[in-house]
C-alpha cells in the first residue's frame, strides 16, 4: 500500500469511534463553522468530551479549527475567541488493492481537451446528460402510478435533492428556494480542468432534471466559494 494511502487509512480509522463519527457528521452537515457547544448538543454528549474528540479529528486532518469571537464582539471585554470546527478540504481515499480512478479521469479529460474540433467535448456533455436522464428516470419509475406526470414542483425538487445527495453533492435548500450544492464530487478534477468538468457537471444535473420531468427547475453555472459550480434555480415564468 502506498504511503498516501497509509496516511488516509490512519485518518479514516479515527471515524471507527462512534462518538467521533457522530461529531464529524454534525460538523459536516453545517455550512458554517461549529462551536464545541453546538457540536456537543448535536452529538448528544458533554462539552468536555466533544472538545477532546473534536481536537482528535483535527489532528487526524478530518476537521480544521479556527478561532473567532461570536456575535461580532471585538475589543476589550469581548471575551476569548471561540474555537470553531469545519470539515477539512482534504480528500481521503483508500482502496484495497490500490486503484487510480482519478488518474484515468485525468487522462480522459485531457483527451477531451486535446480535440480541437470540440466533438469530444460535445460527446462528453451528451453522455453526461443521458446518464443524468437515466438517474432521474429511475426515480420517476418508482413513483406510484397515479402520481406519474402529476407530481408538483416541491416533490420533484425533493426528488432531485435525493438523487444529488446519493452521489455526494450535499444539496442545501436556501431561503430563496434555490438549491445549492455544498460538495462537488469531482472537486480535484475540477480544480485542474474547470471548464471541462463544470460543463460535464451541468449537463449531468440538467439530465437529472429532464429525467425527473422537473421542467420548473433550472440548473445553471453559478460558482460560489465553498459550493459546487452548479446551482438549481426555480424556473421563473
């Protein structure tokens, strides 16, 4: 096993502890940094125990810690900054025996980008859209027959979020009824080949909405710090 895999395995083994696993889930589910008190409450344990295990997760590289005064207080008398925890941006991959799927993906993306005609990129988008359509269609086929074709916008948005959650996008419904995606399953690849991967990603999610027959939902490219490049907006009449 390679040295990077050894390190990843050591880090992931921290989650074998059920308390740490609950705390990691609590922190990961939040889009903002989490205090020790909030993490302890979410995990149903005492603050001191939460603090111990949170710091162990930081040591393992699974979480990151920052210090910040809450409620915007500054200056003398503002109190000590609180220690806040967020999910680490590091990725952890362990395969037994070792596999290099990301290497294959990088080679395929380079092949697409090296085609001066653009036909390879168009083929990638078509394939991504088709796969998304199939994923959405699987959900439609499982609906009760009386509901097919008649589901409203809200059930279809929930269906879309269910599909995206299953593939690691971590959808988050915002107050304006826009669905943002807190995680990009292709993050590392997108950092190196942003235009190609984000275009593929948009085609895939657009295909899912097509498969769900969710014409009231519109995936668009809208890169925001800390989010996937695709946002799903309600289609305005």
